[in-house]
């Protein structure tokens, strides 16, 4: 049966040659697509920008190495997620859209939508939450904001892309229910509520098939089930088999490789392996989506108000700061005090992450540059530590002296740039040792200590009982310093609440035994029990629960009413400060037959109230408020019975409750056998037998089989049989260790360390061909002459 398709742009497509069609499905260089003036097809310009535009001039790269045009660096997604405020997220995204238009950018590569499976993921600062409901609501808001100004938004990375180690080759092994309820749910919400014009496919394999050539993912789930009508763009270098990708639903391979894979598409059509009508369909999707976008961008204003956007960045950071501890109400801090400001982060802010999202900001605030504007009686500054994690006893002694002379210590600590970055995962949850030594030294001199943490994720706090207050600013963007001082001095009442659970230590996390995936597989054995779904189900003690955050005022909840449509209740500000409260709706099934976490977030609302003011909150039920995904029916089903409606300040603090009876859809329990680990939530050590029963098939063999293949990463040259491969590995390893010693994240090295051999095609812009990669693999496997011959022949034949 031939592929049937109706084209909206057939007048253009019918005029194009096969070669031209093939070229349009790959990039031309790093950031643009091919243009064909004869057909009225312009080059479309794509750019990074999940929290600030990274529009590069000159030679481009996808790691944030080369400088980009100055743009506003807004707080990262992990920061803004703590605001629990879709309206704020949309406002920030709208500003991103304005800046994109000013730079002539047709598509913003963001927001990042992946779930925070583990605190160690090096890219967690780019992602919203451990919870798919919160991530979906904020993701939809970002897409609406960006696209309201003209450019296309491109949520990423679809899907199950929650680790950086060997991200280009690892196989995410995940059961279908977990895939639907946890790892693709936020994308589904975003597609249905905001209609993004593009989706970025991820690097990894999902159950043995690369995301960019996964028909179940891109066609059956994304297009047919979610109702997506835009284009699929590969992550940069994520295309494993471009021909298969086009067949299965991918539209655009990025970056360009000088037409190397376009030639493969042409050959596939000419030899009958690919129907040309599939190319026509993919091109039609690109033109239908991007031609109107480009027209809007061309018509848009070519400048933006940098000062107004800086003010917005400050507002967003302030509303996203989380007050974690405030013993004896030490905060807000009186300005008539002598304060010791200690920590290098106060002099040189840690305000954004590293990698492809790295922004060249229009300006950057540092605490020490602006603190004079806050009228403290006296300010003493000491750096206290070196950013590169080296201990300096002289700096410690100076910090102790400053602490002893002050009424209050403001101690600025957190994770440095080498600790969290794209391309690498953290190896532990600890803060740098020299900072831990500083905290112990300072608190020994002055117990009136406020710790301000700058980090894109959670950290262990063994010192928390020694300090009076803890404020987590996450990564606050270019205006994060003034936002932090506003909160510390009470000009802004903190209202942020955690988008993720704060475990006591890394060993307490549900994926501790499985993360990151070793060798070729990353096994998601914990299933549904991600974040609070695990901690709350098994009643694991945590440092701070999901949804937690303090305020300078108090709120009381009352008058809960539950109907078929949703819930309503009152919140009263009973304190002395005006402030915002975030109310959360959780659903708990009583005595469930089908296993599920003890409760799940199903709604939230943020309200601002003056002292003494009462507001009535309404949170509607949605289609899936009571539902679970049934792997036997392939549908969302509702189990009949009693449900608890929980109104809470955080996942552990329910303040109002009512029981309701919910009719079911009549579906039978999809699990025919007992899965004790999943029924109890104790997924710390899931057996092979239980995991296979959950999956419904044998666990794929992820072990290295002795011969390296083109999809193995350069870091696996450790196993190379050939001398050339071992030499390359030793060079890379030496460079990695040198970078770590300096306390830096060398993104070039990290990228190549985790890159599969096939990535040579894109990174060399097509100089390497597929055949040359095959030859290289032979060389590293010890077949030097055969490999050299293959490389030489392929270079000449350009195959």
C-alpha cells in the first residue's frame, strides 16, 4: 500500500527536486535551515533560549562556548517553577519571544520539560519539576508566552531524557504506565493546552529505539494521541538514522552536515526503501508550521526594552525564592545592623547553568555591587572560599574574624559551575568541601547566620541545625541579587515553594540504586515512584517536602466545599505582612486495587492577600484528576471507590480534607500478578523478576558485548582493543581530570566524552561519512588496516 497524503503546500512541493526536498529536512550549518528563493522558502533560524536567548554571531556551537548576542538572562526553569505561577511564566516567556523576534529568531529551543528523576541530573536547572502536573502547567504557559510574540516554541527533550551520562546512546528502559503518567504527561499537557509548533526529540533510546526514529513515540503517541500538529526537530546530533527518522515522524535533523544525510535520503528513495510521499509530508508539515511563523518574525520589532526585561527578571526571581528555615524569625533582616557578607558568590554571582542555555546577559547584578543601597549599618565582606573548591585556611580565618564582628552573617554558598552542567551528572548531592568547612567555621563564631544557597537543584544540608535561616534562590538570573536582598530585608515577602523534594541525603532517593544507568541501559525500575510519590508513600523522612516554602506571614484555610466540578475553600492572611500563598490539591485513593502512589498533585492556585484579607479559591477537577493509565486497555481509567480530597500547604501538610465517592470506568486491574515492591512503594531494590513483570517482557541486555559499535560513546574507548582507541581514551581522560582539578566544566570535553562515534558526522559538518565512521569503529576494535581502508574508500566515495 502506497503512502497516502494530502498536502497543503503541494504547489511548492511539486516543483522541488528530490535533492531539494532532502536538503530541507536537514539543517544548513548550526542554526539555520536551507532556503530556496525560487519557491519562496526562506531559511528558518533556530536558537537556544529556555531562559534567555543564545543567539550566536559568527561560528555557532550548541554548548554555549562561543559568545552570543547580549540578551536578558531570566531565572532558569527550575527557579521559576518554585513560583508555581503560570501567569508569571507566561510573562517571562513573552519577553523571551520579544527578544527572539528582535534577533530574527524563528524558533526558540525550549522550554525544557524533562522530569527530575534524580537530584543528580546535571541539567535539572533547566527542568521544571519532579511532578508532571506542575511541569505541564508551566510548560504550557511558556509555550503560550513565546508563541504570542510570533516565534515557534520547541519544548524538549521528548522523552525520558533524565540523565546526561552517555545521553546520546543510553537506552531508557521504562514501562508503559510510567511513560504515560510520568515522563510524557507534561508534554501531553503542553501540546493540548498550548499547541507548540515544534517538539525536540531527545538523544536517548526508549525501550531500544532512538527517540528521533521511534514511530510509537513520534507518530502514535505525539501526533495521533496527543494531537500534535507541528514539526519534530532532533536534538543537536541526536539523529541516528535520518532516513528512519523521517519515516517515523521526524521533520528536521539538526545541525547540518553539509548534505551528507540528505544524500542518504535521496538514495533511500531511489532504491525504493523510502516513499517520496513521506518526504513530501514532512516538508508540508515544515512549511505549514514555519512559513507563517517566519512572516510574523519578519514583521516584528527589531529591538527590545532591556531595562524593562531586567525588571521582569528581578520580579520573577523574587517570586521564586524559597525560604526553607527561619528560626526565631531572624528574617526579614533589620537594615540597622552590622552584617558580614561571606562567600565568593556574593561578589561574583552564580546565576545560571552551563551548556547550551548559557546566556550572555545584558547586565549582571552582584550582591556586593548593590548592597550599599540597602542601608545596613555596616557591611563587612570576605570571600571565604575559592570557587574552584580549593581550601584556603587564610580565607577561613578572615571569614571567622568578620563573622565575630557582625550582628548577622549572610553566608552565600551553593554549587559552582563545575558541579552542574549540561553534558555531566553530579556524582553526589554534597556541596563543595571548602564551603562545608566555611559554614562550620562561621557558625562556630556567630550563630546568627543566614545561609543563601545558589544551586539549580537540591543539596545535602548536614549543617542546617547550626544556622538560623536558609534561603534557596536556585539560579536567579541576571537580577537575582537584588531579588535576594529584597527578600532578606522584607521588601518582598517570600512566596516560593519547592518544585521538588529535598531528601536528607542522596542514598534516600528512589533511583539511588539505578541512577545513572550503567553501560547501555538506564533502567527506570522505580516506576511511578518519582520524588514525593515515593517519599510520601513509604513515609521516608525528608529535609523539606515537595511544595514546601515559608512566608513572613501566616495563612489559615477554611470552608472546604467539594462538588462534581471541583473544590473551593477560603484562605485568610492572619499575619502582619502582605503575601502570596500557594494552595495545592492532592488526590488519594482509599484501598486501591491498582497500585498507585499514596497521593498525587492534581491542581494548585496562587493567591495574594493583604493582612486580614480572605480570598476564596477554586480549583477545578480535570478529565484525569482521578484516572490512571491502564496498560491493558491502553486508556485512562478510573477505579471506582472512595477518594480523599486533600487541600495542602505542601505534600506533607494537609489542612483541609473531604472524602468523595467516584464512579469508575469498569476496567479490570491490568496487573495479573502481585508486584509487591510497586504495591508498597518500596522500590529501592526492585528484583529482576518484578521489573520484568512490570515491563511485560525480558529486561534488555545492556551489557557491553566486547566489540564497540558506532552507537557506543567515546568514554567507552576504555574497552578498545585497538591501540588508537586506547590512546584517544587516555587523552580524553587526562583532559577530563585536568578540567576537574581546575574546578571547571569543560563542555567540549564533556560533549565528546559522551558522544557516540556516529556523532562524528555532524560534529565535522559532514567531513566524516557514515562509512568513515564504520572504518573508525574497526580501528578502535583493533582492525587497523581494514579500518583505514574502509575510511579511505568511504572518504573518496563520500558514502
